C-alpha cells in the first residue's frame, strides 16, 4: 500500500489553503449548485472565464464524467481548481469506476501541475445522489492507491455526518 498522507477537515472547501482544490463540477463547467456554485462564487470571474475558454476549445460537448481539467483558482487561496464531473448514482447500474476515475484523474492533473497538496469534496454524494458511505469508501481507497508523492490529500467534508462517514474509512 502506498504511503499517502490523508487528512479530513470539516469545513468549506473554498477556504482551503492548498495547491489545488477539486471542484465537483457539472459537465458544462459553467457553474452550478453545491460545491460547484460555491467555488465559482468565491473564486470570482477568472474561473468562469477559463471554463468558458475550455468549452470553446477542448470540451465543446462538456467535460465527460470521470475526467478532470484544471483552471486558475481566481480569488481562492489555492493556486488551481481541478474540475471533475462525478457520475449520478443509479441503483440499476454500477458506476463506481466512474467515481473512482474522478479522484484518479484529479490526482493525475494535480501531479502534472506540480501540486503538492490537494483538497477534495465528497464527489457525487450531494445532488448526484451517491450513497455517502459508498462514496467515502471509493474516495479513500482511490486516494490511497493513487495519492503517493503528495504531501497531503485532504477531504473537506461540509457537515459532521459526512466527516464521520469518511473518518470511518480513513
């Protein structure tokens, strides 16, 4: 098992002083609700401008589920925002690999940028309906297997229940 420094914080991902924060984005990359909306609001118009540029060039059909791409972090304390699109949970179809890919691809992008510290939200466990316990299991297992070489891989959980569920996995 790789040696990975996993930490948990209960709080606001937009307030993290890390190299890269991961945004649980939608495929449009143009903002939305939850984490996505909070990052765009607090990060300011530079993030949206870069997202629009990405939509006009590389991702004309939107960012595919499970993929990741970076932009500036604008007014956030981080240097970069890594946008990833989580899968919508479906009882009738196992999309676990797509969720794991969000974490794996985000860490790949962070590594390419030279980021040493990365903060993740609980991707897909909000409006996309992924069960929190399963989302935590996938997130932590993927970070453990793919996070070697980072000084810190941080999970920023919005509420106490989410924190407790992730803590049981770490």
